[in-house]
C-alpha cells in the first residue's frame, strides 16, 4: 500500500516446496511458543530455583515481551532479502538464550529472557513476511492458521512433556530441553528457503501472488493497528489473573484447575481451526470484527453468573474461542499493510502486540486487586468492543483475485 524503491520479489514458490516450508515453520514456532508459555506454567518452581518471588518473575516476563521492540531492526533485515538468515540466526539466538536461562544467577536469567524474547519475535516476523511474499492472500488464512495452531499445540503437547522432565530433573530441565530443539528447528527451516531477489516496484506488482484491492488503505492500516493493540491487551488483562480467580472465587481444586487450563488450550485450538475454515472464504476484516464482537457477550456473562463454576468456565471457553479466531483471522492482512516492505509492516504490528501484552501484564494485577475479576472482565470487554468497532470503522474490503498456486 505504501510506495517504495527496490523491494523483494513476491513470486510464489512451487506447490511442492510450500508444505515442507510450512511444516518447518510450524516446528520452529512450536518450540518458540513453548519457550514463551512454559515459564508461566512452572513459575512456582522457577521462582524457588532462582530465589525470587512470583511477582518479580511476572515483571521479568513482561520485560521479555518488550524484547519485541527489536522487531523493526529484524524487519529491515528481512526487507533487504535476509529472511532465511533471520529465521536461522534468530532461532539459534533464542534457543541459546533459553538454554543459558537454566541458571541460578537471577541477573543472567533476566538478560536471557529479554534476548530470547527479541530473537523469537524476529523469527516469527520473518516467517510472516515470507508467507506474505509466497502465499496468495486468498489462501493465506489457511497457512497462517495451521502455523498458529502451534500455540495450542505447545500448551497441549509441549507443556505435559516438559512437565515430566521438570518432575524428574527440576525446573532447569524445561530450558535445557526446549532451547536446543528451538535452535535446530529454526536452522532446518530457515536454511532451505530461497532468498528472494531485489526487483523494481513495477516488477513487484506483477509478481504479487494475488491482486489486492483495498477500499480505504489508510483506514485499514489504522484499524489493524488498533486491533493489534486492543486484542492482546484484552487477552492479557483476563488471562494474567484468571488462575487466581479460578482458585479463590470458583474454589477449583488443583486437579480441576489443570482440567480447566487444558480446556482453554483446546478452546484456542478450536478457534484457530475455525479460522482456517472461514478466513479465506469471508475475509480477514469481517472474521476479525465478528470474532471480537462475539467475545463481548460471554465476557459480560461471566459477570452475571458469578461463582457458578459451569457457567463461568463455559463462558470463558466461548470467549477464548472467539478472541483466538479474531487474532488469527487478521494476521494474513498484516503483511499487506506495506507490500513493498513486508518485514517493516509485520514488525510495526509485532511491536504493538508486544507493548500491548506488556502493558496488559503490568496493569492486570492492579485492576484485579482494585475491582476484582469483574473489573478485569469489564476492561477486557471494552477493549474487545473497541477492536471490533475499529475493524468495522475501516470500511475495508480486501479482495484477492485467485491465482494458480495451490498450498
């Protein structure tokens, strides 16, 4: 949508090469997402091992989110034709940081968390830019949805496996097992990519995998930015404190808490699967808007049912499905915000997401302590409604003309 001088070729790769690349991306993302998620699950064990309290670790994890501020630099490298290098090198750095975080020295742990977070985001950014260049827009929702399933996969498959390692060898085992696998997956997936060539803008337009028409590019860009701040903010405000709410308000036992947590992982998976089915058919803007709008009633319903466990947990699951659907549905649009500099476009959005998560993480405790879980729900519902309104306000119609490239 923005003009620019030389840019990267958007010529799609052959059908034969698409799926091995997607599988490699998914494997790398799986391990990267595991690196992000398992510290929250095993936070008590990690805090005891490091000799710090849980609140301090939460601040460390919030600081890790701010590692995403390095995304613009990674975006510049991507737009200069270094997608494969960013994926491979970023994955090695993230993996090495995860491995080095298996230390009892707290200052080193903090540094490794921040570096690892920045490197992991760089890998995600390069993968999304590659997809933007090589997968037609009208089929991109399916590809991105499959890769995004690894968030739920990390929770449903990776966490239980790591739990066994932690049980037998202690909290450091989580870092020692995840780090090397992350580095290896990134090198394997990044090394096989064909580096695109520099071409002129006219040639780039001819090589785009799909012809994209947007009714109001400026509004669309602003709407996506608003959405990409409010969606993760709403999610973090709720999920950063719902564990305590489950225990103190709903009186869930440890066993039931584990079951509910697993159900939330299943809900994320369901939301992503629905996205794979509907996004390419109905469009990213429409699916993102309806997903966020659908998330509002169950959030408000939680306030109404109070401590009714079945009702509250059921509504929480519905909200989780809707909000995950919305997020994954909008991702295919991100690289189209600047087709000449896809790495830059993705990096700007990733910065917004990371900042939103950090702010949401930092504010969640204060909101919860001040007004209880109902206050958290009210803030989240307002943010969800704002994200839905932003996409509606964009009045954007994104039309992709199909091409003969099957993924």
